[in-house]
C-alpha cells in the first residue's frame, strides 16, 4: 500500500514526520513517499523523499500546485499531511482522488498564532480567533485526524471523524543509542542543555538571566543552546543579553542540529532544561525534549505547566519550578550540578520511565491500527 506524506513547513527529516511516523509505516511494509523541505530528491532508510525548497512564509502557497501534482503522481492509497496551511489541499486531494486524507496536528495552532513574534501584536488575537473557527471546519473535510497531545485533541471533540493521539515519545533506535551511551553521569561536565526551537514564549530571556546566577555559583558551568531561533533575529537579542551578563565564554549557540547529531550533546549534559512560559499553547503542547533528556539519563529542570507536570515529578526525575522565576530555575540547576549522585539517581529514574512507558512502540501500534481503519 502506498502512503504519501506532505509538508511545506517541516523539514523532511523532522523527528515526528520522518523518524517516527514514516519509519514506522515503512517498517510495517508500506511504500512511503515524503514530500517536504529537503535539498534534494533521495531515498533514505527505504523512504522516497521528494525535496521542496525552503521559501519565505508568504511564498509557500505558490508551492501548493506543485505539491498537489507531485502527490497525485505517487498514486497513493492514503495521504497524510502535517501543516494547517495544507487543509484546503487535503480536502481537494480527497475529493479528486477518492482516497483517505489524514491531518496530523502537531500544535494548538490558534494558541500558537497568539505568540508568533513575527506577527504584529494587534493582528495576533484576531487571527487566532479566526483560525479557531476555520480550522475545525476545514478539518471536517478530511478523512481522519491525528494529534500530538490530548489537550489539542480536546479542541476537536466536536469534529466527527476517526481520531488518534500519538505522543512524541522517542523511537526504539533512539532509546537504544541513548542507553548504549552509558550512565556515566558522575563523569559529565557541568553542562546545561536546552534542546529545540527557541522563542520568547519558550523562556529564552529567562534562560540567560537564570544562567547568569548559575555561572556565578559554578564558574565551570556551560549552557548549550541547541536549536534554531524563531524569529531568526531573536538570536541577536540573545547574543547581546549573553554579552551584557559577561557569559560569552559560558554560552554556546549551535543553531539547528540534525536529529541524528543531537546525541553528542545529550550524552554530555548534566541538566536538561525546559523553561517554557505559561502561555496557553505551552500549557497544552508537550515538549518532546522531555523524553529525549530522560532517554539519556539526564535530570530535568522544567516549568511547572499542565503539559509538563504529568511527566516530570519533582525530586523524582528532576525539578518542577515556577515558569517565571529565574532564581528558582537557577537554584534547581545549581542543586543538580553540586549533587551529582542525586542527579544521577533522578536521571536513571527518568530513563527507566522512557524504557517502560514513554516510548514510540505503543504509539507505532496506534498509528498502524489507525491506518488499517482506512485501508
């Protein structure tokens, strides 16, 4: 059976799109074609990738005709898309091909619009309110819905379509690599890691302020910011804040790192940081980095949010602290760095939780069962 996966926003090698869902479908015997942002056409891990150029947001609709044509050429038995901007295209594919079309919803998008820094402040809330009405209406024109968390799924409770929730838990190969890295926590340098996209609503300002306190207490401490900035000019603001606090030698900014390379940072980190702020989107969407830290046996300092609380237990696998209090964040990090035995025990408990519960194996079973409903 042929599957065509579509995205104009995500890179082809996105963790969820490629390393979780596409891999699972290919392993189950599906013929998978992925049309997404990628520098070239190639076959990787048995998955046919058709590359799309990365273009500015306002130019992405110009790609829709091309994507539609490429999707039709795959003669697929099912289509699976990952971006809200492709909702009209998904409905059109369903109508013209008669094949099932699945909308995979990664975020609480109306809440996401409210915190998009590239939009003028006066436009964000009206745009979010409009999309809160439009998205469910267009979702009804698809064949099925997949969600990344239960809170977002609840927003679509009135949409009468087949649904499934697939949490972004780590895949078995990722966990195997993490476990094989060894639980050498006591030997790790005092490195604090933030992994993933950086935005103001994800606490990038708090991180610099809090880490200045960590560095004052532990001069050998290092902060690694591994991920891209949204919007891109936020990086310059962070560089200036780092310089203001005299942290140039203590803070490393890597930019976006391929998923296959993040292990080199995870295996050396002593603390995993999730300083997300208490905006509506972050209360719903679960940080994937939680489980990546846990897989590598890293204790976590995270904001006490509804999305994080079920997975991060205070003094079990890390510390929950107030999202808007840099002193509390700093104190928790200092405590872990100064008490490596306690940190090692927390990290090991988190790793066991990933091995036993928070892994992709169960999600893969859900995905394949969901596909069988249509095929």
